[in-house]
C-alpha cells in the first residue's frame, strides 16, 4: 500500500504540468463564443478601398486691423460680407457655408521697463466652405481673395458617402482573414472547420491634405487649382477560427 501511495503522489505533479501547458497554449475564448473542440486561431486582417475624393472643405479668413475696436470690427464685417457674397455668387449653397470663428484682440507695443501699450485692434473671422465640385474650387478661391479674404487654409478632401466603400473594405478584410486562416491551417497540417467570432476593430478615415495659406495674389499669378488625387479607406477586423 505504501508503494501505491507513493506512485500517486509522484504522478500528481505531472498531471498539473500538462494542464498548465494546455492552458498556456489556448488563450481564453471571447465572451459568448461557443466551446472549441479543435485548435483556436485568431486572425487580424485589413481591407482597403481606394476612391477619388468628391468633397473639398476650405477655410476662408479675413483679418482686419485698425486703431479702434469698432473700426477693426466694421472693416472685418464689410470684407467678410463681400467674401460670403462671392461664395454665393459662385453657386455655393447656403448649407455649405458656415461661419466658424469671429475674434477681436488688442495689439500691443512692448518696450523695456514699460507696461505694454495698446497700439490698435485686430478683428478676424473665418468661414468654412464646402465644395462639391472640386475642379471648380480653384477659381472660386481666387475670387475670394479678390473679394477680401486674406487667409485661406485647407483643403480637407473627403468622400461624401463613404459607407458603400467601407462595406467593400469589410468584405475584403473578411476574405483576407479567410485566406490567412487557410494558410495557417495548411502550415500546421490542419483544416479550417468554422468561423467562431468576428469583431470590427476600426476604420481609417482619409487624412486631410494640407494646403499652404494664401494671401493677396498679383494679377499675373496663375489660377489656384486643387488636385483630388486618391484616398484609401481601410477597415480592420478580428476573426476567430476553429481548426481541426
């Protein structure tokens, strides 16, 4: 009997080691996922779709300076109204014109050992303009400068309706995940049995393309132009497969 007890005691640590090794090989399943009889494989895949932007958003700003706050605001309001009128005259709808900033600040002169002295005031305003015809944006920008805008920033190029394109990216991501799972299965001498879980990680919106600020241009300057180029939309998915 003493020998039997000794064998059982020696065997117990081996069983524990095997169980620990099994736990280390199999990461915990996602919440709600069905129990796995085979090997679990987690795959992260990305699908990308390229498209030409069809929307350009540009900021048109007016900065005015005067000796008094009232004069600065009055000049700024006049020039901003002329700028907005030029935008509307170019055929831009009111829904695509938005005032995004108005500010007034004193201007100071600094001298050694003296308190700052106000020398005047600066008023500024900014209007965001959305162009649905990107090719027409360049000439309109030039008309804005002629109307009084002395700060131009942008463009931010975007796609008006990205959802159908994102759906295409999702389909590509799933196809890539399936292909990658099949590759891993072949390499391991296994087969893909089923797809257990799918989760969408994130999609990557197109990055804005910066445009240098423009100020008043000479009559000899060439017309401004915006090239739409191409943008990529990407969706990432995490997929869990069962292999056997």
